[in-house]
C-alpha cells in the first residue's frame, strides 16, 4: 500500500465521519422546520454566527457519541500500539494490516505508535461528557444558592457571598492543581465534596416541584416520589466507589465512576459554582424589583414560587449564554489538566494529554500535537460563537 496524499486523506476522513454529517443534516432540517416553536433554541437559526457555532459544537457532540457509544468513526483502538507506526506521517499505511483492519493511519502515529486520528475522536467523547455535565451541576449549585441569596439578602446573602468570594480568591489553575493531586485524592476529599455538591440537584428538584404543585398534593407527591427515587439512585451511584472511603448500598450502585474522573468532575463543579452563584445573585437582585414580581407577591404566592417560577425563567437568557461560555472554559481547563497529567489516567486519550505527548517532538513531527490542538480550538470557538448568537437573539426579546 502507498502513502495517501492529502486529498485522499481528506476524502477518507469525510467518509469516516459520514454518520456525523447525516446526524447534522437531520438535526438542522428538523430545527429549521420547527424553529418558531422551539423558543430561544429556535432563534439560534436566525443568527448566522449562532448557527456556525452550533454546527461546530454538534459536530463534536455527534463525533463523541458515535465514537464512544457506538464505536463508529474511529479507525483503530486509541490505546493500542502498532508495530512500525511510531511517529509516522499522516496517510501512512498500516504495517501488517489484516482483514478487517483499517488500512491507514489517517493523521499518522504518535511517539508510542498509536493512531492520532482515533485518539482525537476518542478524546471528544471525554470532553462532551465531562464539560457539559460538570457545568450543569455547577449551575445547580449556583442557582440553588444564588436565587435565595439575591431574593432575601441580609445575613444569608452575606454568608454565602463570603464563602463564594473566599473560593474565588484562589487562582483557578492553582485550585485545580491542589484538588486533583494524587495526595488529595487519597484523603477521600473529592468524594466528600461529591457527597455535598451532588446533593444540590436533589434539593433544587424538590423545591422546584413543591413550590409549583404544593396546592396539588397528589401530583406533587407522585412527581417527588418518582423524581427523587431516580435522582437518589444516580446520586448513590456517583458518590459510591468500591474499596474507597465511601462505599455503601452497593445493591443499587448502577455504575462505578473512575476516581480520576470523579476528582476532575468535582473540581470543575467546585471552581465554577461560586461564579455562577454571583451571576444568579446579581440577576435575582435586579429582577425582584420588576412589576410582575410585585404582582406575584400581591397574589400571595410563596417566596420559592416567585424565585423559581417568576424570577428564574426571566433570567434564562444570560444564564444560557453563560452556560455555553462556561462549557468552553471548562474544556480549556480539562485540556490544561490533561496537559499536566492531572486528574485523568495518563494513557487516557484526552486532548490535553495528547498535546503534551506530541509537543516533545513538535519540531520534527508536528501532527500528533497539532491535531488535538485544532480539535480543542474548534470546540471552544464553536461554543463562543454559539454564545454570541444566543446573546444577540436574547437581546431582541
């Protein structure tokens, strides 16, 4: 077999990404068809910048999904080492390829003879799982604390704001470094933090449902019973780890979370939650002075109903924009941690670790470092463009 030219490499990559293109086309067709009934999401398709950003983000979401959940797209095992493929240039044919093996390394091989293309695609799976979910949990913490702090003010606001400012006083990278070091992990601190931080979605759901349906006890009890049962099982599964300092109710432990992954996840939530808290607090202090809030108070609505069903929906625009931007910040932080070999396993195909591995021979073989760097850059760029589009459309409301 011969070395592929760049035009052949591009054609092969486009073909390998076929499921991603099909999913993107279907998503855009459906979204365009029903965009007028999809609220702020539908308005993204009225913004050229927003559409471009959304397309880039969903490209990586679909790539990560098809690679991680269905084992499509990737051409070789991202952790496997192949004889004779060390530091090979893009388009190099695989030595000793057997029936069923993909014939080439599309983006070449790295210093350990692993397929760079497969590692890039596999790395997107890690990012699209950790970054959005950790950011969502951070928002649950920030909203649950920020809304009452801004609404009530007084000592509650002073106390929570002091704690948030105390956390924000530490440099983010230094705080991350301290939280994900092996010595801290051995103390069990990340798990204890998870016990506290992962409770907030349950608290938020309970208050949300109770404030909305407290006058309909039957419906409220059914929603609380089912919702808390599901969330409770997920909560126990997240914080439990066999052989660790927190291990109980193993019969309902649905899955095990890698210790390194849990540490990174908790660190992201802990670092981002204070900033989200301050944003939500400021929005609440502004919105609570509006006439519709006064009207709800006049009707005799409860404080939590006003906070969650009057104030919070009217703060959704800035919060959605910040959510997109914060996923981008989290992606960069994950890349930084991976680059320094912190948190995730060293052999894990995350983009930061792959960039670090490739930089050692950057002047001779640039492709192992450039490929994940461009992937990281494109995803963050897409999130920023999406946030800009959402901001433009939310300001038109």
